[in-house]
C-alpha cells in the first residue's frame, strides 16, 4: 500500500484512530499485539482486562469493523488478533508526515531499542 494521500485513505485512518480512541479499545489492541500472532479468545480478553463480555463484544465489533482486529472461528471459540498489516499502514502514514517529510521527530528517536534491562 502506498502512502495514504487520498481523502478516502485519510478518512479510513481517522476511523481507525477513532476506534482506538476509547481507553478500553486501546487496551484491547495492546493486549492483542502482545499475543500476536496467535491472538486471544474473547473470554481471555475479558478476564485479562476485566471487561464484561457484553461490553467487550461491543468494543471488539467496533475494532473489527474498522479493520484494526481480525477474528477467526475455531470450533465454538472466536479468536481475535491484531491486524498488524493495517496497523503497519497506519503507523507508516503517521511516520511519513512526522519523521520523513517534515522531520518534526527524528526517526531514530522512534526506532531506538534500548538494551537496558
């Protein structure tokens, strides 16, 4: 995917950011990223984040609708995974504006990995 320059691409990224803009949904995305690539079943997400199943279902549906998470069925279980391909495109879009075109933030500051424990 090329850098997002069209109004449609920007609207899509804005919808993704809005979906992650609620604290519980951002916590869900972070948890699913930590469980990548296997993902987690809804019940485990509910327990880990202390979110009621009905509320969790609402949040997962919103994230799924915006493409931030994917779901696969395995028997009676629904496994949720962070959609890392879509998240990568979002990060590249933001990175291009702040760190390559305008250099508002040094790319090295974002990609530095500390070896300290």
